[in-house]
C-alpha cells in the first residue's frame, strides 16, 4: 500500500528522475532498435549482440558489442547498475 500511496503523490517528472545520476540499467538490444535510442549510430551488423547502458531516466549513455564495457562505463560514471529483461 505504501508504494501505491508514494506513486500517487509523485508527478511523472519526479518519477522519471528517481535514481538520476545514481542508477543505470543495462539492456541487450537488437540492431533494428539502435537508431531509436542512438540516432547517430552507423548501420550495425544485425548478427551482432549489442548491449546498451541507459541512465535511470532512459537517457542513452553507451552502445557496445561488449557487455563488460557497459559495466566499466557505469562504474566510471559512478552508477549502480541493474539489468532489464
């Protein structure tokens, strides 16, 4: 019940900024999704496994084909990471 009450008192903007600068999430991406989040990215081989690091508010931070790189970048930016499935 407390979570429901807390959610009701937060605006969308406040909710979007929870964890900003502190939390990031890592997610596997398909090549066809890349341009939506990383518009400057070149055409990418669709057979590559891609990993992306995002800020808590969804801001794209890093795109790579090396999952470990996302953790290194998060540590460099002092972000606690979570994985999104």
